[in-house]
């Protein structure tokens, strides 16, 4: 997609890294919540919402030659929006 948009090479690489790492913050969410089938309770959803913050904190410690953290946040936000619809049901 990035190549079709004719993005510069550094942005293509940033997008690739962000796509691979965008859910790294889920390491801080209990496994039973991540793998739960069906709707999340409001409490579970609150715990799930911490993963973008934790992910950003992890990725900020890595010195990438391109802006991975902002791209990762955009990818994660899209997923969190879908998750929100799942919890509201």
C-alpha cells in the first residue's frame, strides 16, 4: 500500500516496522482477555485500552531510523476502534 501511494523509502520502512510491532503493548494485557471469544466486559475493555500506551513506551526506547511510534499509534487506534465496537456489541 505504501509503495502504491508512492511514499518515500523511509516511510515505507516505518510503516512496515509499525505494522509488525503495533500490538507489542498487548504484552501488558492478561492473556485471558486477549483470547476471550465474544464481547469484553467494560472492565476488560479498560484493561485492553492500555496496550497502545504500553506499546508506545516500549517502542520509544528503540532508536529507529524512521518514525515508527506515530505510525504504530495510528494502526493501533484503528484496531482499538474495532475492539470498541466488539465490546459494545
